[in-house]
C-alpha cells in the first residue's frame, strides 16, 4: 500500500470551530472532508509537517502518546481556546521518523512536550472529526532552506509504504498584510507558477524548480516569510517523481486570494 502525499492550505486560525467562518471556508472544508476517501486505506497514522512548528539545530518530532493542545493564535473567540482534539500520538512512529532522519544524516530529537498546533488540529478536525487516527507532528527548520526540506521529504518517503499519510500543512499564499484585495493579483500570479511547477510541469524537474521558488512571479509578495510554503517542499521530496494534482483551488479565499492544495501520487 502506497499512500499519496499532500500539501494542504489550512486556512486561518481555528475556523472550523467558528460557525460565522464556515461559509467563507466552504470550498476548503469540502476538499478536506473529501481527502480520506482519496486514500487507499485508513492511515496507520498521520505525520503532520505544520508551518507552525519551527526548530533550529535539528528537526523536532512529537513523541507524546497523548499530545496536549497548543493554541497558537490570537484574537479569536474565547471558546476557541478550550478546543480539544484528542487524537492519540504515536511514539512508535516518532521513533521511526527519528531513525529515518538519522539514516539520512538529518539531526532530529524527540519532543514529548509539544502539543498539536492549529496547523495540525484544524485540518485534522475536518478530515477526521472523531480524532481516531494517530498523529505525530514534525517541525520545519527555521532556516527555511528548500533543499534541506526536500531532503527531509525524501528521507520520509519509506513511510508511505508503511501506511503513514504525510501531510504538509501551510498556505499557498501567506502574507497577512496582503490579505483581501491587495493580495488578489500577487496570489494569482504566484499560484499560476505553482500550478505550472507542481501539476503541469515534468515531475522529474519539480524539485529543482521549487529550489528557485523565490524567483517566481510575486514570490516575496506571496511569501514575505516562507514558513507556510516550506511544508510543500517536504511533500514534494516525499513524492519523488510521482505526478501531482490540484485538489483544492479558489480565488476568493480571504475575500480575494487565490489558494491551492496538492496531492502527489495516488
């Protein structure tokens, strides 16, 4: 069984828990709800690479069998700071990830204190509302080196044959000062480049082209700080040269933003 790999745009804050936000996120929610049906089987676990966990000097691997919650957002309704997403962790998967990264020469350490951040529990709540699929989070490196994260994905690729679903969780456009109308043109230009590279271009050239993402049209307007793009590099690395498809796309996210999610393989 070979699991596909995904890069998902996870939206803003704890939106699935806010009835007033659901209409604006209808397309994203539909794409996430459909994702489990695209898999060959229920995953043995999810390895979540969230844009909201950064480490330096080595990758962090969540190892708590019952991870706590991390409310890493600000200014939302009080009830969103009481959310519980009680998915189990997987110390066995955490150890396996550490083994694979060690074999690839990538420093990594287990972290039993780290909780689920909203880049993880928000999409998972939509995908698996019963919280019955184990989840382990893996950090990104705060240096944001694309080559390092593509290598990280390549090291993780064997997990796909072990029933593990690898999810990169970020946003295809992430400029908080350029949401709404100011981001309409930059997000569309950058998304067109992503579609050309990830979906329409030769898979054998995808990783090399992603290394030069900063030269893409409107790149730094789309990602002044590329934390939300880096999980795409991990997904692309894990995918190797398998074809990709766009599984979520709209041009009215946050009012006027073009945003996308991608599946590799499957």
